[in-house]
C-alpha cells in the first residue's frame, strides 16, 4: 500500500477481479487504486506476480516489481496514472551490464 | 542473477530508488537510483562495512531515508543519504530491536520507522539528533508493519498483520478476517490504529 499527497491516491496490489487464480493455482496480481469509500479499482491487466507498488507524492506515477512467472526475476515496471499505460523499464538488464552493480 | 526489491519512487515520479543483490564469486547488495525515462543508472555506494537497504525519498526529492545494516555486530540504524553527494549520515547511533521502513514526515525534519521488538511498533526520530518518540509501542503493535505512508503531518496509513490490540482482533474476528491477514490501517498520532475503511 502506498499513498500520495494527503492520501488523494491510494495504491495497492491485489488479485485480478476476473480471473484471480488460474486453474493450476497461479495467482494473477494487478495494481489497484482504492477510492475514497475503500472500493478497489483495478488499473492493470497484467496477470502477473507483482510487488513493491509505490505511488509518487504528486500522484502521477506508480512503480512496482513484476515477473512473468514464479521462477523469473523481478523487473521494474512503471504505471502512468494519467494514461493507465504500463511500461517495462529494462532495469534488470541494465544492472546486469553495469560494473558498479555486478561487483566486477 | 541479480534480484531487485524495495522500490521507492521520487515525489515527481521521475526516479526510482531500489535495492538489489546478487550472489556469485563477488556478491553485492545495496541501493541504486534509476531515472526510468532516460535510463540513467547510479549506484549509491555502501559505507565501509555497512549495507544500505529500504530506501524512501524525502518530499523535496533531495534525500533518502534508509536502513543501515552493518556486516559486523554493530546495531542496525536509520541513515540519511544526501542525493547530491551520496554521503550517508546515521541518525540513530544506538537502538534496540530492528528498525525498518523509514519514511520522512512531511513538513518536519523527522523520520518515522517501524521498530521490531517483541512485536512491531512505530517511532519518530529527529534527523538532527532529536530523541525518539514512540508513536505505537511495539507491544501494542503488530507482528509486522509494512512501509507506512503519511497522509498528513500526524496521520499515516499502513498495511499490517497480527494486531496485539484486542479490540482490533475482535473486530477482525467479527468480520471473518484472519488475524494473520494484511489489513489497511489508519493511525492518527496519539490515538489507536483503526481500520482505514469501514463497511
């Protein structure tokens, strides 16, 4: 859970409202905005494994971690709350090749 | 294979601070900054013999509150990273228990953090050497509290599980919610935690 200035935007993670769990038992995670009555509004359709969602103080942007399956590494995603567009950042690939992060 | 964790976004949404770790012959763990629109990546150097964790931006975007985890037997403390110089200043020289999830209080020079000590509570500490103020005693707190968010100078929202407060436990029980479930709480300083939303 994360809140922007004065709690105007509250962001949390939860399960997809349509298909929360696959027939094989895999949980489908999504990003949600919680409205002022406490009702969750699903913002994404990623069917992913998500974590660490944080909204910026100005309420414009959400960052979160996502992986394509349980065994994949987490990468950084960005959700623009103005457009509801989700962008992959490629952070994981970038730190793999940067010496200050690899210890090489 | 590197592992990413503990994302925190700057007040204007431009920069993400993150934790990373990887094994291998030369294992590394620490923090980085990523300007996601430009791809600019910056490593925040760990102070000698210490590992930085759990970053959170100040409201002007110029500092990070972090956990400073020693590799030896020294206590875990809260630190402040100046993003102009990447220098780290420790603000709690001695503390019992394990501090976690430090966040700046808006409009002040204080940091709120979770304190685990036979339960998890909340404390405020002044960055410029002020004394600790207990907001929620650990014995009256929760099994765990995740990173809180301020919604005013003296009010926070947080997700937590395992409340010690019997009134909260009874309300969870009446609602059919497991005591171990993550629930969203609101806490105005000086009061008891309450559910963030009520049906």
